[in-house]
C-alpha cells in the first residue's frame, strides 16, 4: 500500500463516511475512515467532525467532505481507491490555502 504524505484536515470542517461492512467493494471507504481516525491526521484539525455510518445493506458507499468555506464535495468510494480519495481531499484543501 502506498504511503500518503501530508494528509491533513486543515481546511476540512466535517467528513461523513458511510459503507457496508459486508461489501468488499466498500474497502476504500473503510480504509479512508481508518486513516482519518488516526491520531496524526486528527491532530491536523481537532475541530473537524468525523461521522461514520456503517450500513447493513447494499446501498452505495458515500464520502462527503465539508470544507472550511462551506463547499461540499461528494465521492463514490466504490469507484475510487483510497489514494485517489485522499489526493482529492488534499488538493481541494490546499487550494483553499492559496485563496
């Protein structure tokens, strides 16, 4: 698994992740939750709310990120790798620093 350096929640207000624990195609959502729950990432923004919904059905997984400027980005982790999810979150977050 590739190491992702610089994953930060600095410009992130809230992350909502939902997935089914029974569906292997939801692995990216589960892994993203594991990574954003790590102490190192949480320390980058202790005020960021992390919401998790574990479903027992076959609905699609969902990742919704609310940034500090109140923009909302939604991702479909069933079609993305965790690296791509983190890269997209970091890219948007860093673009807010430049504005």
